């Protein structure tokens, strides 16, 4: 039926297929797919024997001290990473190799501007397009920013190799912003070469400079490859029928060949994606409720052709120009319908409850009744969860631990740990390979229970949980729950742990490290037990991180693991008395690296 979409989905390859039908489908395109390294570049780097990572795996410069690092690419990631290495990495050298573009009309190389955030509020407000400021022309904004850049970074363009010097206005191209890079370049901390990579040897790259054309050998111990990500449309096109045949859409969101399918968030140039998505969602609501009608396919294609011919980047999706942005969405807030008007059947109470089962909802408004804590819970709570003998304390607390922690104190970190375990759960499994989890300091099994509650049954059936904990009484509670394949009483300071090497995909550790004397050997066991490419997911309190940080850093310098993500700080017990200082924590995600020879 024309305009009726049938969507089929599964939770995983072993779950039953679910199908729904709808008049409209909205596709949130997202911004980053899987990291990509062009095959030609990958082939050119085959002989290189140093460390190679995609920019997606870069988090901080700790492991690059005294190294010769080459950053490949010219874009938002490459300039920020190069600046971070130059300013904080204590590197021996930082070189950025950037392939310039070529303008056939003027027979010259060039690249997009690297702009600065540090230009003052009145200037930087002209970066992103604003549909309410159609009077601020593109020419005016470019002149303003060009003058401000010359004042903030005098000599910047001359410091770049000639083939990389911009030939157009500051906001006529892609968004590349890093005042730190510009400052480091002017200070001589970064070497920038306009070149393409033509080959490698074990400890160096061979590149061909763009102008003048010549081959150069650059010593290197490490490469950070900033070559982008799989764009959204190829990913979506593999799933759709009919599929979009172009990246240019009517009204930035409607593909003429895909009736009633709205592609949200696909915009280029200097725009706020959140603003674009908000306006597109309102346009979708207008169309879905019938207050606005879409033109015919022929009219859509004619509009697309007309806009592309006049657009700054030759595409309907570039919204840098305020005038174009305003013509599309300028008055939408005054006349938009709401999406709720299109819902024929509101959510029932039961369906709301079902939606909320996977959402953690804590009420921090009411003062908790800490008198409901068990006597042991009150004692441990008053000590801010520190104990000279944690095994004895938790042995006495085992039977009332879950009620005290979750019902009264609103224990937060097990939920956050669960979220990170789910986020890093292996997704490309063969059906005969089981996911292996080592729950370090598993306690009563709270994290395992929360993860099991969220995963489809078929996935939990193909995973094995193994727990280590110091306290037999806590392990007894975990055993009754039946979610672990093996449980072992063990102090994690006794190394090596009684687990095989290179055996686990994930190793969460929640609520344990504040009771353990910080030592390198504990963290080294995560690196030994978890497979290369697997992840250690560590909950560490803010009042404890200073003691653990040197050991985390040392193993990163040894290239045993790499820190790839740190959560925002969170209050671990939002149910505690408001007069008590909060106990803050963060989740640290570390990717285990291949063993060094």
C-alpha cells in the first residue's frame, strides 16, 4: 500500500521478529556510524609496525609520552587530537599529515578553515546559522569571523603549508574548530604537512607533498587515523525498500522516492543539529497531522534541483546561510502542531508502566527514612561506606544489603554499571560463541541481575557470568539468584586471580575499589583476564580516584589498556540524608590492548 510502512525488527539474531505498520516513519539518522579507514590508506600502512588506532579510540594522550606521533587527516578530530598531544602528551614529536583539496577552477590546493572558539560571544554567535537572523548575511558573517581570526591568531594562515591555506570564507566549509590547535601550530609544537600517504616501513611513513611535489619520510612510533565514520544514509539504505537514491532531500528531510519517510538530523555546514532536529520534528508533526501537505514527487525533485544550484555547498542539506535556513523553518514555531495531536490512542497506564520498567527513576525530593535501614546498614552508611574490615561488615549486611541499598539509599552505581555493560556488550557474535563476563567484586549479584533484566532471554542464554567476591555470605545470596556459572571467594588483591588469561569479554567492577589498597597488580589482572578488544568497566569514587589514577596511567603507558570513556560524576546514594555530603563516583571504561611481544 502506497505510503504505508512495515517495520520489522529483532532484539538479537536469536529473538523472534516483530513487525509494526505505520503511515509515517521517522529515521533518526544520527551522526557517527562505524569508524572507516579507506582501503587504499589501509594498504599503504601495511608495513607499519607501531601502534595504529582510529580517532574513535582516542581519549587522552597518556600513552604517547616520548613517542613520535603522526595524526592523519584534516578535520575536527585531527586538529583537536593533535593539539591535545602537543599540549599534554609530552610527545617527542607531533606531525599532522593532511591531504588538501584541489579546486579545478583556479588550479590550486586548499583546505577548510580551522576556527577558534575564543573570539568573544558577539563574534562566535555568528558561527551557527540562525533562522531568526536572516538579515545577517553569509558575507557579513564571513567578514566578521575573518577579521576576528586575524586578530586572535595573527600569522595563522602563513603558518600553514600553502596547499592547506583556505581560499573561501571561514564558514563556507566544514565545522573545524580548535583554538588550541592554532595556538600550538603558531608555537611550533605541531608540524603540519600537506601530503598524501604513499607507503610505510616499520617505524616511518612515506608521504608525497602536494606542492611542491616531493616524497618525504617521517619517523613514527604511533599513528592516529582521522578518516571519519560510515555516513548514515548508506546504513539506512541497506534496511529500506524503497531506499533514498540521493543525499539531497526536500525540506532537508523528505526523500521523494520514500513516501512518508522523514530523515531527521541530516544537516551539513555551520548549524546546530539539535535545533535542526527540533524544527524537523515539528515539520513532521505538521505533515503527520495534515496541517501541511507535501508536494508531488515531481515538485519535490524540481525544488531539490533549484536549491542545489544556489546552495553554498551544492546540496539541500547545507544550512549555513541564515536566509536559506529561515526560508525553510523561520516561522515554524508560531504555526507548528504538536506530535501528540497525531497520536490516535494515548498510552495506557499499563503501557506506561511497561515503558518505565527499563528506566531508573529515583525520587530525590522527599527526605529518605533512614530509620528503615537495618542496623548494619545504618552503621555502614554513617561511615560513608568505609570499613577497616569490609569482609566482616558485608558478611553481616548480606541478607539486608539489597533492601537497604536499593529501597532506602537508592544505590545508583549498579544501574550505571549495568548501562555501560550493555553499551559495550559484544554485538557481532557468532551463534556458537558465548559472551564471557567476569564480575569483579560481584557481591549479591546486583549488576548481573540488572543486566539480565534488560537483555533479551536469548542473549542471556548465550552468556556466562563468573563472580569473584571476598565475602562468602554475599556470594551465598548471589548463588541463590542462579545467574552465575561460577562463583569464587577471593580477595582481588591476591594476584593472580583464579581465572584464565584472555578469557573474558567484559569485566565490570562496582563498589569494590574503595575497599582495596590501590596497587598496580590489581589493574594488571583486568588486562590479563580480559581478551584484547574487551573492556574493563570500573566504578571509582571521586574521593578514591587520586590513589588509583597513577596505576591506571601506568598500564596505559605500558599499552596494556587504553582509557576510552569516563562518565559524568554521579551521586551514588541520592537517597541519603540531604544534610550529608554526596558520595560521588564515575565509571571508567578501559579497552584491553593486544599483548605486547
